[in-house]
């Protein structure tokens, strides 16, 4: 998923999908799973299949936060020191 093989394109991997999700969240600050799935499906062929791996990747890197009370994802903004 992260490394490309001969059958993948640059737009069909987790890193590019993370860029798409991050750009959505930077504009809106928060988004639901359905909004993210629709954006990935629109931008990437088969993007809905990358959604879970992408969100796990972004969560592991500390880029997003999940809010269970309203079932939304929020981007974490890191301030430069």
C-alpha cells in the first residue's frame, strides 16, 4: 500500500490518499467518514478501498484525531516552535 509495485499508479497508494484527506480536512477542519469516502472515491479510482488504510496511516503519524461523540475526524495542527 505504501510502496508502489508495477500494477499501481502514483495516485493509488496510501500516501497520495493521505494528501487528499489532509487537503479536505485543512479546508473544513472536521469531516465525517462518509464525506472522506466520497472525496477519495471522486479523486482516486478505487479510493474507497484505500480509506481504512489511509486513516490508520494518518492516525499512526499523529495527523488526525477521532471524535467518538459525533463520529468525526479532525486534523491536528502542529505549531512550529
